[in-house]
C-alpha cells in the first residue's frame, strides 16, 4: 500500500503553519519528518480539522501533533494504538 500525500493548496499552507508552530515549541523537530507525518495522517484515514488544530491551545495542539508522531504507521499513514487526534474530523457513518 502506498501512502498518499495529496493536499490542496489551503491544506498545504495550514500544515506548514502547524509545523512552524510545533518547531517554535521544540527546535529539535525535523521539519520534513513532521510535515510528512501530519500529511500522511490527514491523507490516509484520519482527516484533520487543520485550521482548528493550528489555533488550538498549547495542550491540545501538543496532544495531536506529538500523538500523531508517536502513533503513526509510516508505511500506511494510519494511526495505531487507538490514538485519535482531538482535531480529527468526525467519521462519516453509512446508514
């Protein structure tokens, strides 16, 4: 299975801003790795409310960004260990 990284322009800008904010908090983060992790999560099964994540308070922002880094399967882009970001879009239920 190939991990998808297809974003529109708005999503790309929001993810870049999220990464900038995270790196401002933790200078040891690798920009490319974090960008790929958030993009992989967003494009492969756990779409994120990116604008809301960007403006979240520090606690919830850190929960999602660092939780994604910790629980992402980088071979599939799926989240493991039942981790669910607080700013994940609600699942669509099929009736």
